[in-house]
């Protein structure tokens, strides 16, 4: 049973790390602010989500698991809002405003 | 080499790079952004050193609050175009030499550590149980070095007085001019309605848990201040006029309660800032709760800046 859990952890965390890598490449390579933001939000949602999902089988108590999920939700919230704010600022003032 | 030490070396390299770029970038705004990133990375370093209390303080104060104050300073100095101001070479040389002196002073004990590193940690752990506290950091702050903690909070009030004294005469007692957005932004309003309930519970929890685990008045107070500022910045609530009695009352509640309990220690426990046997923990928790409120209000008002408008009747 614990082997299955460990395999699940390794797969999910690796997939999450891959999203972080892809998001970072996107941040560096994409041409303008909006597409860069697009790449970043993928990292927040899917990358961190997969890592949290992978860590859940390794938690010792339910409380700890709930804390992990709350961290993911809060990061998602802040990521989504900050992205909206930056995108709004770009639309109003242009990319260097 | 283990994965942990690879991580540590990468972290140190990253901290040095970010620190260097905070100095080297051309614009003040970019330097502040680097400074905030630097603070967050530094708090990760503290976690690696198992100093979670310091990590929380660094993330909350060093990264978050100081970053916000610096951003406010950059925004206020836009009118004088701070990036075009050139500092003369003598001043730069003096700043560089002083920084080098500090680094050298820090480097000497690290590169040549004494045979037996002086530590008070065993003494602290030995004398902690009578206080009823589980967190040695809280023990040092509120039992062994309570005077330092008390004075630290008074310094915070003095800093706020310093900011307030920048007010023009006609605005004295009026409302601070914290205004980031010209018109209310629906996304920000959404966040300011959604996040504070979570943040306020979290801030109170951090203060409460400080007696037995990492956390405490400063960290909890910073989270509360952040929630308050979020509501103000989103335009849901105006910053209060600094002449308000409730505001001034909240500001001094923590230090005054601390001082009263400290003075009572002379009567009931034979020394200033000593706690009567058996009452240490409840008294410390009461002081921490009051301090959390005072710190939250003080930090919030520090970030809100000096008053710019006369109080509206």
C-alpha cells in the first residue's frame, strides 16, 4: 500500500515540477506581459496543485492534509487576483506603466 | 553530497544574487521588488536553520511590511524623480566602506569561530518550565528579556510619531493619504472582501499559538495590519483620522498593559517585569494579545503614511 502511495507521490510531484519548469520557461521566453502572466498562472494552479496532491499521501494526520490544501487554495486565490491586477494595469497604462 | 546541502547551496547562491541585484538595479522600484524577494528567500534560509520564529518575522516584517513601506516611499518620491538623483562619490564611498566594515565584522566570528560557542540556550530551556510557555523564543521575549520587548514596542510608537510629524499643520489629526488606485478595482474589492476573514483568524491564531510554538504578537499583528491595509487600499474603508481617540487608545493599549503588569511585578513578584508564580502564562498571553492589536494598528498607520487631509467633521 505504501509503495502505491509513494509511486503516486513521485508521479504527482514530478508532474508538478515539470509545470514549474514549463511556467518558468514561459515567463522567460514569452513575448509580452499578458502571455507571461498566462504561463505563471498555470504554475500556480497546476504545478502547486500537483505537488500538494502528491504530498497528501505522505501526511501523518488529516489536519496536516487540510493545511496543505488550504495553502494551495490561498496561493491560487492570490495568484488569480494578482494576475488580474497586473493585467488590468497593463491594459490601462501599457506594459511599462 | 545530500539533496539538502545542494538545496542549501543553491539557496545561498540565489540570496547572494538577489542581494547583489537589489544594489545594482537602476530604478528604485526594481530595487524594492528585489528587496522583497530577498526577504522571502532569507526567511527560507531561516527555516533551513530551524529558526521558524525568525523566518516568520522575516517574511512578515522584512519582506512584507518593510517592502510595503519602501514601495510607499518610492511612490511618494515619484514627484522628485528619485531615479535621476545622482549621489556624489564621497557619499557612495562612505556607504560602501561602512557596509564592508559591517560585513568584515560579521565574517570574522563566522570564519574563526571560538572553540566553545557561547550560548545561553541550555539555561533558557532549564528555566522555561516555571513560566508555563512551550516556545523558548516567547520565553526569551517575555520572561528573560521582557524589558527589550517592551522598549521595542515603544520604539514602534516613536517611529509612528516620526511619520505623523511629517504632516503639514492644517492636516494634523486628519486622515492619512494612502491611495494606491485612483478608482476602485473590482478584482481588488473581491479580494478585500474574501481574504480578511481568513487573514484575521490566521493573525489571531499566530498570536495565540506563539506561547507554545512558532508565532507571536509581531507576526500575528503584521497579518492583521495587512488585512486592514488591504481593505483600505481596495477603497472599502477609509484610513482613520489620526486624531481619533479609539485609534490612539489601541496604539498604546499593548505597551501600557505591558508596563502596568511590569510595575505590578514590583509589588507581587519583587522585580520590575517579573510575573507572580503560577500567573506567568495567562499574563503573557494577555500582554501578547494587547500587543498584537497595538502592533497591527501601528504597522497599518505606518504604512498609511502621514496625514494629508484635515479630518472631515
